[in-house]
C-alpha cells in the first residue's frame, strides 16, 4: 500500500497495522478458535504466519528493510490467493424471478 510520508514523498506501508497482525495471532491461538478449527477441519490452526507477519511488520517500521517488506507482500498475496480458491455456495442469478413483482402473501402455484 502506498502512502504519503511527512516530507511529501510517496512511500510503501504494510497493508495492515502491526497491531492487526498481533490481534490475528492472539485470536488464532485462543482456545475458542482452536476448538472451532479442530471441530470444523479436524486439525489445529497454524498461527505461525500471523506471528511472522507481525515481526516483519515491526521490522519494517524500525528499519525499512526490503526483506521484511517483500515477506509481508508475499504473505498478503498468499492469503488473498487462498481466499479466491473457494467457489461461492450459491449460484448467482442473471435475471430476477418472473414473479418478483407479486405480493409475498399471495399464493403461488406449487412446483411439483
């Protein structure tokens, strides 16, 4: 993400605040989340990436290192790619239903 610094130059900044990465890590490690993840997927969640992102973000804030910047960018790209893998549950309509204008309380013929 690009932002303007105090001198008027455009500079890069992390897509999230460092505290956001730490909050995600704490949430990931919480007992409630671990139980939910185990119940849903049958495995414990891997929280290491959130911790690494937090440390890379802090490193970027302190030293503006290119390695920490690239690591954060790579992590966010991977996270977005992972989200795009899943297909929507519902099929999206191209047109409204034929009877969209009818009142809801009116009886419609049952499709059998």
